[in-house]
C-alpha cells in the first residue's frame, strides 16, 4: 500500500457549492482529510460553508462560518481529521460571489 500526500485547490469560490479541487475519493482508496483552509479574497467579511458529501447526502463541517476581510478559516487541521470513503467529496460555498480560495490537504492510501 502506498501513502501519498496530495493537495487540491479551488479558487474564486462563490455562491454555488463547488467540489474542492474536483476531488472525489476513488475506488480502493482510503483517504484522510488532514487540512482545509478557506481564505477570504475580498475586502469585506464573508460567511462560508464546508460540506462533506458521501455521494448522496451533504453533512456540514462548518455552516455560515465568518471569515474576516483578508482573513482565513481553518475548517480542518490540528487535532481534527476527517476520514473519507469511496465516493466522498468536500464542497465549499460562500455567501459572496468569487470571494474565497480553498486549499485542501489529504493523505491517500492506495
């Protein structure tokens, strides 16, 4: 089994939910989400949602989390990790158009 660290990003996230980095856990892959940061790229405060999707259902990691102008939110990191299974993905959405950049770090075991 190979352990591989990976990074995925989505720029200019706005009012429609996007799958971060278009990443979905593939078959025969175990994935641990080890970090996820949302950066506010605007000059005003925004509110963001980070959502886990299991292929059919959405579950919030954070909902309406405030991110100050020019600031960032670490939604996953430090002691917190999220185990992702086949077909899972992470989505992000903001209350403001083209206002957030999202960076996600994973450990894949294949």
